[in-house]
C-alpha cells in the first residue's frame, strides 16, 4: 500500500491510498453498500449511516469516530463513489471525499484555481 498526502497551510489534508488486494469482489463492494456495518469492521468507528443514495455506486454517508483521549471524537460526512474499470484495466476505483455541513446543508468544498490555465 502507498499513502500520499497533501497539506496546505490553513487547508484540510488530502490523503491518497493505493493498493492491490486479492479478495473476492463482494467483500470490496461491502465497503460501499454496508455503511451501517462499519462499526463492526473498524474499531474506532462508533456508527455509520447512509444518508442518501446518489446512484447505485455513489452514496453520501455519516460516521462517528471514537478515539481514546487526548484525541477528540469526530463526525465525518462523505461522498463515496465506485468506478468499474474492470474492462479497461482490471481495477475498481473508489473515491471518497469529505462533505462539509453548513447551516444544516451539505456542500462539497472546491478549490478554484488562482488563474485560468
């Protein structure tokens, strides 16, 4: 597995995980379809809830994370999308992006380029 990150001052940290795993496809798809079972699979997750199905391979979800002191517990809203690339290169791509909540509305942060390219 390789993990890459990008951190800019005053911004959130972006993480990129890449790995090849030899497991049955149904186990991988469970990560997309069984959000309510996350607390059984990940010891630091208290709860997982699917909030909205955008389409059959994309969902907006909520998780509560419980950490030992001194780390505070966290809530995370995210959009998870799966892309079938089996015919092109024999892979499946999972993209997960955090969603922010402002005034009880979900929005997706974007960073606009400083100049046109």
